[in-house]
């Protein structure tokens, strides 16, 4: 059977054997954690194997800023941060774990990885100095800051500290540092709580966007979470707020990783929602996809390729931006 130029394959569709085009994408994973909540990882060999198997050319790679405690009173080691009531604590060594893994790579591989610094307490006004030391310790390595955990469901309650806010004094100092070094910032800031059916926490994040226009903010999961959906299924106000904020803040970028794909971008039948298609095409440079895997990489391709059905509904040039280019375009040195 004849083939189109590279990047396309032919598929037979329809009752009459009609031939239709299906796009083949090269991906950038804009949200990947090298370690899990116990600071453990399957390692770089497994990660590279899965990247190569699923056409993932680049990844944003970070640690996890907290470690889950195995409490003295718990007979079994928890498997996830929500596995029991034991707390979590801010874990600064996570960045060193990532840095060491990258330094062990063969010479041709590091350019595929774009590490973000994340191992600091967002309530501590000393944290900007800690981040500055890491930038100096590994010169030229870090391409961004985050994922910063602020409002984060039960993890917020379990972490042994005050509740972090996107507009805290400590994070304002981090944003100034990010602007100084031209680093994008990925932040997890839930738009609301598990039960409030309004954008309860949005003003905290919006203040950060407004007051730091030179900082490129990546909003992890567009402010949603799996825990919110367990209680509310779908936030009816999310689309309207996203549309408004994208119009107001040119420094806002949206990470679409898994909790946004369903139930927002796809309907109950798994078909792309027309409103979301129009929104992404209206702001073609502002959306990116991510897997949000944590230390285990078997499902990396599954999470990334789940976006294909939505990408295929977009104009082809926009789809390729969302799949690969938009994340790379906001990294430092992007104009060189």
C-alpha cells in the first residue's frame, strides 16, 4: 500500500474500505517525575527504553519535593502518599538524585532531558537561596523550577508544614529568582477544594500571574486533580475560568496531563469536546501534554498517546505544537 510522507500512515476506515490519514506524532512529555514519593525510581535505562518505544523525544524531568514517611506505628510500608495517615516532609535531596542520574548518561542523551528544580519548602523564605545554590552547583543544568506543590488535596494536609500558597512571600522570592534566570515555573495549585463548587483558591494563583508577568507559569493539570474529581466529577466553571485567564495573562501555559483529558477535553463517549478544540486552537502556543508518571515508566507511552484522539481533532500544525513544541519553546535560550 502506498504511504504519505514521513509522519503519516494509512488506515482503512468505514464500511466501504475508504482510506483515511492518521497522524504520527513526535512527543515531548512536559510533566514527568524521575522518582516517586519514596524517592525511588526504575532508573534511566527503563525511562529511555520507554521514550524510544513511544516516540517521546524530549521530557521535562523533575524529582518529587516531598518524601512519604513510613510511620513507626504502620506495619506495612505504604505504596503511595495517600496509603495511610503518615505524614510527608520536604525533601531537598530529590534534585541531587535527578542531577546524578543525568550526569551518568551517555554524551548524546542529556539534551533530551530538561530538568526542573523542585526540592524546596514553598513556605520557607530561605528557599530562594537554596535554589540559587543548586543553580550554582550544577551550572547550566536546570531549565525550570517545579513542580511546586501548593494546594494539593490530601498531600497538603499530610505534609508537615503550613499549607503552601501560590502567592506566599516565600514563593514570591522564588518567582523573582526565576525571572532573574529566565526559568519557567511549573506549579500545582488546585483551583478549588474537594467540595467547594467554585474557584476557591484561584485568586492565590492569579495574583502570582498578575504580579510576575515576566515569569512563564505552567499550571499543572490546569488546577484540577484526581481527588477533586472523586468528589465532584467535573468542575463546571473550569473551562470559563481558563478561557478568561488565557486572555488576560500571556505568561500562562497549561499542562494538560491526565486529569484534564478526562472529563474535560473528551466527552463521555471519548470524543473531543468542540469547545476545548476551539480553545486550544485559539491559543495554539499555550498548551502542552504530560504523563505525570512518578518513578515508574511502564505506562509512559499509554499516558502520552491517550492524547492522540484529541490531537487528531486539532489543526495539524497546532497538534504538533501541543504534542512536541510548546514546552520546548518556553525553556531558557529558546530564542537562540
